[in-house]
C-alpha cells in the first residue's frame, strides 16, 4: 500500500517507493503510481511533477484541473521548495555548495552538462555526514531538469550511490537501490495555505547507510 502523506479536495501527496514509475512507461500503465492511485481512489488524478522510477519520496498529484494549474504555476516559477537526501561516492570536502551547470539530453534519456546548449540548472547542497568513503547530503534543486541532482553530483566527481546511469556500473550495481530520496516539499495550496509535506526515509535507504557505515 502506498503511504498517503497528505490529502484534501485539491491535492494528494504520497510517499512513492523506489522502483515504481510515476507515470506509464512505454505506453503501458501497469503498476505505475498514477494508475495505482487512480484505481485506488476511483478518480482522475493529474500529474504535477515526477520522480525518477529509481527515486523514492514525496510526490504531489492534483485532484482537479484548477488545482493542477495552480500547482503547475508554482513549479514553473520555482516557488516550490524541494529537499532531497542523497548518499554520494567519495568525500565532499565543502560544508555546502552550489552546482550551477546547464544540462541537456544527449540521447537514450541520458542527461549531461553542456555549457553552450544546456538549459540553466542549479542545485544547492550541504553535507550532513561524512562516512569513510561516502558523503550524505541534503540537496535543493532550484530548477527542475530531468535527472538534475544525479547529473550534477556526477559532474563534480561524486555520483550518487547505486545510480546505474551515472557512474561506474560495476560499482553501482553492487548496491540495492539508488540512494536518492525526495524527503520534503513546501508549496502553497489553492486555498492559499502553505504546507510542508515530508516523507520518512525508507528502510531500504537506511539499510544501505548502515551497511556502508560498518
């Protein structure tokens, strides 16, 4: 059962597990978040934003067209605050930082830095803990490009643990999941009320942290 984090007449917020697509893949809607929730609530739901299939955490869906437009406008204008937790390879020496590198798609869904043709992309981060060979960070994407956090950390030499698309696959495949979790979203509801919705760190994430800490 997908945990419900918040709901009212306008929006639905859930804690998406890793391994579940947000929307149909390849024209098939079997076992995607949108289809499962639409069936569960017996209503039409509208996608506001997405999380990569491999990413867990809080995701919002609108329950009517007015709420959909209202929330989309906030995402478009960058007024939604998002906090992610990530475990990266290597030790990040800086206590905090700003990764400001334009991104574009290069093919097969892979994104990369392109200083000339890429779209502006910015991610703030601060280190929360340094382990023997890894760094735990909080990341705040100020723009919403595809794979943004994953590509930005890869571009500075600290790929996210378990990322089969960005990093050494022979190393990354030894981890059971991508170590990226959408922990928190702060947005304004159509009523005007500001809410912060938080998704607990899943046990699968905690297990990897424990394994690399011993």
